[in-house]
DNA sequence: CGCGATACCTCGCCTGTCAATGTATATTTT
DNA sequence: AAAATATACATTGACAGGCGAGGTATCGCG
C-alpha cells in the first residue's frame, strides 16, 4: 500500500456507507470498486472490511441479506438504513472539519 | 472532544513536528498552542503527546534536552533533526494524497 | 499551608487494522 | 477430468496508537 494506512483509519465505515447510498452491494464488489477507484494505491483489506460490516450492522446502520448466487459463490448483500444515512452525513461533516483542523495543525507555525 | 479522534489518529507526529520546525519547544507549550489554535475543538491528550515524543526521539526525528526552569517546573525541550524535517515533508505529501483519496472514496458513488 | 498552574511521566485498557488462514462454489485452463 | 483461478465470505490473533487514570515535582498566591 502506498498510502500510510493510519491516515485512512477511521474512514472505513464512511467508505462503505458511501458505496451503499445508491445501491445495495456486497463485500467483494465494494472492495473491487475501491481498487478501481484508487487504481491500486489503496486497498481495503478483507479482514478490515468484514469487521467493519459487523460493526455497522450491530449499530443498525446497515442490514444484510443473502442472495444473488447466480454467477458464482453466495453473496451477502448489505443495505443502508436511515441510521446509516445519518451516520454517513455526520461523518462527512466531521471529515470536513477534521480536514481543516489537520491542515491548520500540520502547517509549519510561524508564531 | 468534538472531532472523532480516529480521524486524527496518525497525525500526532506531524502536528508535533510542525510545531518544532520554527523553534524548539516543550510538551506543555505545544499542547497549549494546539488548544489555542483550535479553540478547544481538539486537544492532544498528554499521554498521546508524550508517547509520540518517545517514538519520534527513538526514530531520530527529534532530540531532547533539559532547560529553562526559570519560571516554574523543569522543561524538556525538543528540537527537530534532519530526519524529522524529512519525515515532516513526507507526511505532508502523504496527507495531500490521502485527502484526495478520502474525498473520492467517501463521495456517494453514482455508478 | 493549601490550592492552582506549570510541567513531566507511565500503566493498562480499548479499538481498528491486517496478515494468515480456512471454507465453499463456479469458471477456465490444461 | 483434474488443476488452477476467480468469486465470495469469515475468523483468529497480534499489533499499534490513543487515552483515562493516576503519579511526581516546582513555584506563586492568598
């Protein structure tokens, strides 16, 4: 991985939720989508992904159902809930704030 | 703390280095500076701060020396090294990349 | 003298990441 | 038909960074 993963830490859930906003999806597909989007410069590890799914489901932010085994192995689909949409919105505004804050704090100070 | 700390994770060292770029400083002062800069919306916890100092010193990114007890308790000053300046520069470019990446990945996807 | 501010430090827990490993099925290759 | 590859999900155990809680010491003020 080219990008230091500690910086990405804490964004896993938001990344997942972002992918579920428009349509239901499943782990493998989300992972592939991320790899394509970032052209390999960042990969969500499977273990990380699935533990995040567990967290989100337990928090009532997503729900899961089995389906769509037509093409290959069985898939567990996830759908975002109202809770999830709310969390996504919160995380997005938090991120905007955090971005500014980090920019300010990591700028060489002249005082 | 208002901002989710996991998002800030991994930036502690960069924040410290940023404060040492222009002048030597010590823990308490750096902490106070951060609190003022962010108007209380983010506080680097002492335990976090001092463990980060240890890490940075062990990595040869900063060096420490005792001094300046004139006003109160004794202070341990830190100075940035060439290694530290390099790490700072790397972290900054990483951050720019990561910012773009996160923005891209947490945007609701329309595909 | 007690209290608050200054200043530093450590222990142990918690949480998120991830390498390693395992399972099962479908498709493609040999 | 067997082997390899791709699809797809899941768990375990280790690791690292953040931080709550607690501790030490000095100085000035009332």
